[in-house]
């Protein structure tokens, strides 16, 4: 009982105890507890970084697309290499490595 008497009287108040219990409930047991908030914040920053990466990639693809459609020689080279297109009278030989 000596330890209980050493606690100041204002800390033994029902309001302080109720407030402390409410605070602990919010901190630990609530569906929006502190651990959930921290994990959601980390996930949000990861998604923001991913979004920034893909926006940069989109800009690169747009630049490549503009360069491709503005350069006839590059367009023809890509069409021949990637899609095996040919001009009339040409033969295409595909070499497959085993």
C-alpha cells in the first residue's frame, strides 16, 4: 500500500485514468493504431516512388516514340529488325541460335 500512497492524488482521478485508458486504446487496440498508420505511410511513400518512376518511363517512351515517327530510317530499321518486314523483291533469312 505504500506504493499506492506515493502516487499523486491528481493521477488517481477517474478522469485521468479514463483518459489514459482511452489513449492506450487508441494507441494499441484501435483499427487505426499507430503501427497501422506507420505501415500505411511507408506503403504510401513506396507507391509515390513507383509513381514517379513510371512517370519518368512514360516520358522516355514518349520521346522515343516522337523520335521514331519523325525519323524514316529509324522506323524502317525497327520494322525490319523487330517485325521482319521487307520490301518487295527482298528475301529475309532468320538465323536462330541453338
